[in-house]
């Protein structure tokens, strides 16, 4: 929900900015675009992407190549899922760890955006929270795959290709 609301806000900022620039060109009005709209969009999109990742992983909605595995029994398909989830867990952990280092550096250097002077560290902090949530969710999906292998039945949502 947070990612969706953020994308709606970004869309509104972009729309107001484009309309404002258009009005000033067409009517000569003293209306302009939203100052710093590009940096708002950049920070907002980065946070929104991190907001969507945990839900995508939980719902098995990440990109999958199921053409070869969709007809396999649950146990065998879950073995492939386990391998993919383990790899993704390592990647998610590395991403969260590097994002933590980046966040610390943004605050240490007092980095801000060019136009609005928004402290970049706060956007990094929100993205970092979602990145660690992704690590937790991915650890759960590893456990879920192990349980599916053991029980030979699907737990939770089916792979996105089967919806």
C-alpha cells in the first residue's frame, strides 16, 4: 500500500509540474512546474520499488521461468523454488547491507538533493527498512519451500504463472 500511495503521489507531482509548464508556455501565465519535481520522482520511485519487493516475494510474483517446472509435482517445483529463494536471500541480504552502508554515508556527508535540499538519508532509511523486510520475507519463503518439499503440498499462493 505504501508503495502504491507513493506512486500516486509521484504521478500527481509529475502531472502538476507538466501542466504548470504547459500553461506557462501556452498562455504566458506566470505558473511554472513544481520545483525539484525530478528529484521528488527519483527518491519516490526508489522507495516505491523497495516497498513492492517484499510483497512480490511473498506472493511469488517475482519474475519466474516456470515453463519447464509448471507441470512438475509440488515437491520438485519446490526444490527449484528453494534454490531460487536461497540465492535471492543472499542477494537481498547483500543489498540490504550495502544500502545500510549507503544510508550511514548519506547522513555522515549530509547529502541533499540539488534543488529542494531534501536530505537523501531519509529516503535511504525508508528504503533500508523495506530492504530488511525483504530479507525477512525471503527467509520465510526459504522455510516455506522446505516445508513444501517435506509435505509435498503447496503452501501459500501458487506461482504467478498459475493465477
